[in-house]
């Protein structure tokens, strides 16, 4: 049976980031899901570049309607940053887990 561990965290909480790092080191999961839009999954490997240092952010927008946009910032003390970097450094598969922003944008435009 596969065990699922949910780490309740506060976005940009330094204490939460530390707790996430400790939990990942102890649990050594086979998969890491981070709350975030799946549209950014394809750029996650860029976070492993040594020159990529926080603060960083992802931006998702509708090209024809740039007012429909979402911004996803991460700092060194962001639990999301810690979890993604841990997954990348250990070769653990990871992905964003949240409804696609594209679906929200389509609903907002009636598309």
C-alpha cells in the first residue's frame, strides 16, 4: 500500500519551509506534488540551474487577454521552492497540483 503524506504549509512561511525540508529528508517520497499550476510544470527543471536563485516567479497569462494572468512568486524561504528543489536534487518526480489556470481563464472569458 502506498502511503500519502500531506504537508500543510503556509505560503512563504520560513518555518514551514524548514518543516518541509525536514519532512522530505525523513520521508524520502517517491513523488512530490506541489500546489501550483500544471502550466508551469514544463519550466520546473529550470529551477535546478545554479544561476536560478530566488526570488523568482512564474507568470501565466492568456496571450490575447493579458489582463487574465496569474503570478506565482517564490523566495528562498518558500516551502514550494524547498520542495521543488529537493525533488530536483534527488531525481524525485514532481509536478504542480492545482486546477489548470487555463480552465479558469476560459471560464472568465466564456471560451
